[in-house]
C-alpha cells in the first residue's frame, strides 16, 4: 500500500473539504458546468496531458451537461492545473483561466487552500454562466458527478473514483 504524502493529506482538512464541496455545488447552480476537484500525489512531467487523463478517468467528459472543468491540485509539486473541455475552452479566454489560477495560488501560498479553490470556482462559475446559464426544472437538480474533492495517490486510483 502506498502511503499518502503529508502535503496531499494535509492540503484540505475536513472543514476545508466541506467548504470546497459547498462551493462546487454553488458554482454548478450558477453555471451549467460540472466541476471536479482532484488532489493528486504523483504526477508525470506533462501536466496538461496528466490533467486530460484525470479528466477522462473521473468521467467528467461523460457528463450530460458536456461542460466540465477539472481542478487538478498537485501539492507535492505545488501546482494547480485547471482543465476544461472543448466547449469551455471555446468560450473562456486565457485571461479567465489565469485569473482563477492566480486567485487560488495566492491563497495557497498563505496556507488558505480551501479559500483558494473557492475563489477560483467562483471566478470560473461567474465567467462561464454567461455562456452556460443555469439549468432549470428537473435538469437543474440532477448532479451527475460527486461534488466532494477527491484525493488520489495515483492516476490508476482515479478509475476507482468514477461513478
């Protein structure tokens, strides 16, 4: 059994996990987008390729909303990768990704990890709501993917986290 690196385990405490879960739910009410937060222990050198693989393994691409954003956090490497699907990338300028990333990383540096994720979620939800307005009726209440942040020791473990 692989032990979890202390930085991965300590990145979000139970209060922080609850704050992030609540923020994901709120962001998904603002914009018709599925947001997932994954905290990964090990990583390959190409972070965008890694994010793409985690995105697929967590089944974000299969969401009916077809609009998804992955927050891939690598505490050991002190990195955050924000990854969106084609539709999200088509409407969100690089500046939007950078604003969200900077908001998170600034708070991470102060040890306010949950606040960083919440701030970035809020920025992205507000920007994406213009293009993917909230759903109404029965569709608005369906939450296809878990809202809780997931800790992964490896990419293979992501397969076990899929709904």
